[in-house]
């Protein structure tokens, strides 16, 4: 499940029944808003407004030699053939999706492990999106594919998005003929899904017509669909409530452990999983509603968000438990604790191999890996060989059904990513290493802690020149997110290094509450009525940077997107005195209307329901659009969004821009016509938007 936009990552792969272009503004949540017309995504008047602002911002920010050079340099990074092509194994092949200057929309391709080991592997192109888009006169953007194991990995369900929106078209593809299957499985554009059961059967969750979607705009019904029959004849497997968030189903084809499951998500942090029997009956997996149960072979892990008392024992929130799946379904409640949180650590991730489980823990936002192995009467814990102690590390199985081989990615702020291939118990082999895209020789990384308003210690990372002069004159960029239990960890960014650090700037990554850096407790501390804790944390870090004389207000900038855009909106309205410039990307800003726009209703577990007066009372205190005050001096701001963003409505940024412009604030605006929630559909658009952001910040903060 994707959250709202996560910088450089990812974030809701659930459904909305309309594309952004088709969406119409919902009735006002409360009082009439004179700028509602800006919510008409592709309305003629609204698009004229957008284009006029784009022209104005373009003249200011993009018509300079410095911008053109930076854009060209960033594009070289994004298009570089020296990037590590991430792969995933299907059968004997290793698949990758690749974009570069020659293939802006990208190639879906594959190779062998023998070839992949080489510096310059030979790739077999499976699907060329540029050629497909040209032939079909569509601006296709890759949204992934599911290959059916049965039948020799021939049958594929390909997901394609128009212009980068979350909504996608799913079409059946033949791996042998390399063509789309005429009269094969296909669903029209929607945030629906198809998933394989066998070559002639799929689970389908999509917009089946009026009443088939939840009030959050996601799939409410999942059906079983047979090849050669109309979609209308698909047999209903499960119907959720219209107030649920989403419903889905999937088939686990692990040999010897083949099982069918139905999933129900009542709200963002609530999940129900059902085992679907051959008789069509559902057996609920009885774990807490806010816990995550994941069966794997004979095992089932349970990841807790809050304490759970079961079987005469109480397990803490943030713990990871494991039990025998069949025994659990038969009524036994015997668990082994694989991980229990501490005041300084949280569970980052866990991944199965064939015989082991790789445990990845964050210790003060630094990864620590270990290996857990089931044994009689206990689980054995051992060191994960080859993992460095001071880098961001992830490790995951190459093929959990067949082997104990794993991929390991290693990165930090100053070291280009490396990819290793290993086997549990042995020393991993370095297969790939990305070249340096900026000069890090004169830079250093430090971790600091700021004290928030309520006395909480909040960590942040600082990347700066060695021997930094603490005179308050350093242009400093503070980045943050603070929501949806997403952890912000150190990673290598050629664009930040080239566009900011090599110019002499200081880069700071915050680990504020609302994120997952210290597990569920860190996230839950900033939910709903406690949302201001995230903003107080961010402001405390900003103040700490000034107090330490790393920078000063006129040289301190901030940047964030989606939920991080909401964070930026609150820095603008609640802490304008702390910043010299702000970049606010694909943001939520009108918190009175957010639950009526696109995927917004699904995030009420995070922010609250603005249609309830008692909840609007606290939501309005962090709704930037409603907290603008005439006569206030706001920091210079750049708003950036996308017309094709069908996750966070572009109306948020449009209306905030219009309101601030009417007040005479120092604001500018750019809306990419394509791009979806990530802001860009290809590398050229990506380079344009990031070059604009960094040039704006440098001009204002230098």
C-alpha cells in the first residue's frame, strides 16, 4: 500500500474510480470557498490560470544559464547508464525497468544472472513503452507487471498509466509472442487491480459501476473472473462496506502452501485478512485490527502497532511475533517474539528467505541487520555477515521460495549505492556500484538531536563541508515528511549533492514525529489532535540549526512533498519567522476539503474527519489554507504540483497559491501537466522540476 507521496520513494496504490482529468469538485465541506473553481482539474478557466502561473515562474526561474546548466547536469544523472539497474527474479530471468535519454518512457527488459554480473549486461527487451506509446498515441507510464509462474512464466498482467496518474489500464501480455493478448484479460483505466490465480482465472477489483466503490474512492468488491467470460459475469468473492477503505484478494502460489486470501482495510491503519477456503467460505485471521498478519509457508508473522494480550501474555506495540500458521488457524495462540522495541530502536523491515528471516532494525535511525532461523523449541539469532554499521542497508530475498540468496543494498549520504548478492551464512559479493555523481571528499555527516516544545529529543542528520564555519551564513536546506509511519533514512542523492552540497550548501534530514523512526509510538505521537508535535519538532530543528550557528533565518530553507507539503504549509503559516524560503511540493493544504478530494478520505485515520465539528476544531489549527493571515510576512515560496496527480488533488496548491498571491506574498507556482503524484512522468520533466526547486532555493538563501 502506498502512502501519500514519499520523497524519492514511493507512496496509495489503491483505487479511485476517476482519473484526475475527470474529477469534479465535491460539495464544499463547510462554508463556501470562492476558489472552488480551481479544483476543476482540467477546467478551461483553471487551466488558463495554471498556464499563466507556469509562464510567470518560468520567466523567473528557468530562463537563466544557471538553471539550464543545472537541468542538463541533473538529466545526465537521471539518464546515466552507470546507475544500478535493480532487478527481480522470475523463473530463470531477472527483470528490470529502465529509463534514459534514448528511452524516456522506458524499457521493460530482462537478462540472466550470468549477464547481470557483467559490467555491461546484454538485455532482452520485453516491452518498449516509447514505441508502444507512439503506436497507440498514448503517453504511457510504466506501473509494473505481474508474471504468472504457472505455465512457464508466459502470462503477464501489465499495468500502464496515462501520464503518470495512479489510475492505470491493465492488459494481458504474452511473453512468448511479445504482444498484448487479443480478447485477453483487461480492465479500463481505474485504480483497480487484476491478479493471477491461474492462466484462465484472475481476481479482479475495480469500478464495476455505481455503488461498487467505497466512500474513500477505492474498490469495495472483489470478484473471480474466468477467461472468455464478460466481466459482468465475474463471481463476487467478497463485498466490503461502503465506509471501508478498500477490499482485495490474492492467491499465494508457494508450492505446498497454496492459499487464497481476501483482505479488507476498514481504515488506513486497520487490516483484516481472511483465508478463503475451497468451499468459498472465509475464515478470519484473528489478530488485532491494527496489526499486520503475514503468512509465509508454515509460518505467520504478526507485526503489532499497539499492545496485544493473547494466550495469557501481553506483547508490546512495535513487536514482531511469529507462530505456526496451521496451529494458529486451529485455535492455538503460542507466539515467539522475534523483535521487541526499545526506547532507541524500532523494526524497519523483515524479509524471508527459504529457511531464514532477515531482521532489519533501526537503532537511532541507523540500520542493524541480523538473521533469525527457526529451530526446535526456539529461534536462533546470528549476525548478518557483510552488513556495514553506519549506512542505510536493506536486504531481501532473491527468491524466497527456492533459496537463501539475498540482495543487499548499501548507501549513505556520501557513498554511492552498492548492490551485493549473498547467501545467508556467507560473505556477500559486490555486483554493482554506482559511480559518484558529486564530489563528496570535502563533506562530512553528523547526527544531532533537537529538543522539541514538549521536551522530546528529535534526531536529524546534517551533511556539510568539513570544518564548517559556525557563523550563521551557510545556505541550509531542511527536508522533512513526518507522517504515515514513514522513516527518513540516509541515502545517496546525486541531485542533492550536485545541486546543493557541491555549491557549498548544508543539507539536513529531519526525523520528526509522525514518521516511523522509533516505531508506531513515534508515529502515533503526532496523529490527529496531536499533529502539531510534528510541526513543533521540525521548528525545533530549524531553531537548533540557528542556535548552533550552522545557519540563520535568511539562509535557512525547507522543502517537502505530499504530507511533507502539508508540513511545509504549516511552516509557512505557523512558523514564517524561521525560514528564508520554502518549496512546497504536491501538497495537502486545504484540510477542510481534503477528505472530499480524490484519495483524501482514506487519510482520515492520520488527520481526522473535517466534517465532524469536534475534529474540525483541531484540524483547522493545522490547515494552512485556513490559517493564512493578511498582513503577515511569509517566506518566499515555490509551490509545485501535477495536473495528473490523482492522489493529492492539485487544487490544494492552486488555491493556496491564489490566496497568497492575492495577499501580495512572495510566491510562485509550477504545475507539470503530466507526472502523477511523483510530479514527473519522465527524466526530462524530473530534471526540470528539481532544477527549478534548487535554483529557487539557492537564489533566495545564498
